[in-house]
């Protein structure tokens, strides 16, 4: 086991991929000598050169469009979008081209493009730097979407994404980049299916489902609830599309209660889809309505009040109180 931050784990995962697969390459703004704004690609251009770690112009549509062309010619491009709010100039390429080419060609074409997007708030940034747009992409069929919450997943997920034949978006929780954890770099990359959820904490009274940046918050809330004699099961979704409804359903059939937590606004969010599916699949097991905890339906606020916007331990515990009151 090796201890490293999530940012370092992604860096090492990219290094392993570049070393193993000569058709893989990185593309993005300032990812070369600078190493990216979060230094996630630090040192890679010196090791693999500017033909495989490509500093691109400030043009997200150009980055994605070029990557699609490269993928069609047999390459495995990994694109970095500098900030979550910068992805929208490339939204058309992602949703109308990248996501649809496999189906449009009747399965004859594959476009194994990986898009890395730092997302979420909590870092005190200005407008367009703290977004959670994952639901916009999850609504688009043809894309796989994963999000690591710990260093071990970050290390392996980026490699598994590059090996996947489908387009994969990796939403990286930027405020967790410096969160340290144990990484087993010797474990085979197929040991964990990146599209399956993990039960991080077993419980019997209620289930809390989270992903990405809110997983540590959900675990902290479960620990606090234990002090009051409440047993809370915590599930890290890991994958947003596809969603592992089987793991969530089995947990709810055991606990009878479900709270879904994410940073993105609850309106039209991933939590709403989970609530609907679980209501369909485990209606007779539910002892209370499914409760969602998330951001408010408003533009992301200025840095000085973002802590009031972000879901915290207290908001999850309040949702737990409401669920257990039924």
C-alpha cells in the first residue's frame, strides 16, 4: 500500500497508462510544463514529451473535436477540462458527436475518449469555477460517467476509463484533490468494476448514498449518528452513469430508509432519479419517503457564502431525523 493524495493518485494512474499504452495521450490547457492548474499532470511532459502531453489552445470544443478524430484513428486521448464551468463550449461536441457516434454507426465505430473534469465547490473560486454539471451529461445516453472519492479509486479509475471502449467522463472532486488515502498499486485494474457502487459502512437503520466530494461528509454524518445509537449504511455510488441500482435497492430493502446526498442542486439532479427508481423497485420496503440533500436551485454563490450552500453533516443528519420520524 502507498499513501498519496487523490491528485497524486490520478497523476500516477495517468503515468501508468502512458507507459503501458503507446496510443494514449493527454490533451488540455496548461497541462504541460505547468502540470495543470491543480498540478495533476505534473512531470508527465518531461517523461513522455509534448507529443503525448499536449498543451492545447483555450478552446474546449477544439479539444473534444480533436480527441474524437484521434479516437476514430485508434488513439486513446485523455482530455482535461480545466474547470467544470469551462466544459460548455465543448458540450455540443460531447453530447451530439462523442455520445452518439457508436449508435450512429450501428456499432461499427468506437470513440474511446476520456474527459477529466474537476468539479464541485469548496475552494473559494470565482464564477464558472465551482459547478456540478454531472446531471446534464448523465441525461445523455452513450456516455459513461464516474467519480472517485478516494485515492485508490482515483488511481485505478483513470486507467480503467482509458481501457474502456466507450466515452468516459471522470468528474474529479476538486476540493478532495489533497485528501490522502491508501492506494494498492499492485492490485489488478479489473479488481473493482468502476461502474459498481461500494458499501463503505454497514448499517441497519437507514441508507445514505453519496458520490464524489460528499462521500467523506456522508461518512462523518454516519459516525455522528452512531453516537446517538443510529446505525447508518453509507454507499459510494462511484458511477453516475450507469447507476448501480442493485446495490442501493438491496441496502434499502434492509434498512427501509434512503437519503441521497450530492453537491449539485436537488432539482433535476441525480438524487431525483435514484429516488424514483428506488420508489419503483423497493416501494414495499420503504418506511419513509426518499429524502434528497443537495445544493439549492440557484447559480453557485460567491466564495464567502459557499459554505452555506454546500450540503454538510448537519443537513444530512437533519434528513436522517426526518426519515426516522416516520
